[in-house]
């Protein structure tokens, strides 16, 4: 039987394919500091994703079970900013709050990476409802996204 996921359901919404931000993506690929890219291109979720992921990387445990709360909160703020910028872009592209946002489409990854970073940061500060909501959003957007982000 044919897979009737959101990607195979002919009656469901069409996948949203964001246009991305070529200048921000190029700057990041050419080694520009993510903070500089976010300042120059504040609507580019990909820049916020880089900032959030870097902050999470620096939030490694100081002692067993203890993480750098400042780094986690910074990651949470960066991820939330990129998430909201991505929601704005998704809505401009016709997204109604549900439906596929494919991981395979590179310009979608900035938003999806921000959702993943927000999930991680939320989990680290004990915000379980937000963590689960982010996982649901990733799985609703593209079941592959959570796995690609190491959350599955």
C-alpha cells in the first residue's frame, strides 16, 4: 500500500520550499562569523541556527549532570529567534501552521535546525512541554528532520 504520509497524501498541503537567504548562506560558507551574519541578515534562520548550535556545543557539562546555564539560555534565545524568523518565512510561503517542510530542501534547514536546537535547549533547562512540542513540529514537518538532527 502507498505511503500516505504528509508527503504522499494528495489531499494534504503541498510541501513548503523556502527560498532561503543566498547572501547569508554564502557568508556562512565563506567563514563569516555567525553573529556578524545574523546582524547583517536578521531574517536568516540559518545564521541563528549556527549561533544556537555553537552555544549548545559550549554548554557541555561542567560537572556530572551540570551544564553551563548561560550557554543554554543563549542557545535557547538564538534558536527561538531563528524559529520565529522561520515561521514568518513559512507563512509568507503559504504555510498554515501544519504540513510538510522537507529536510531535503536545503533552504528549509535553517528553520528546522532552529527547531532542533530549541528542543535541545528546552530539554536541558527542564522545559519538557517545549521539548516535546518541538519534536512534534519536527516530525510533522518531516519525519527525517529529527533523525538528521540527532533527536530521534
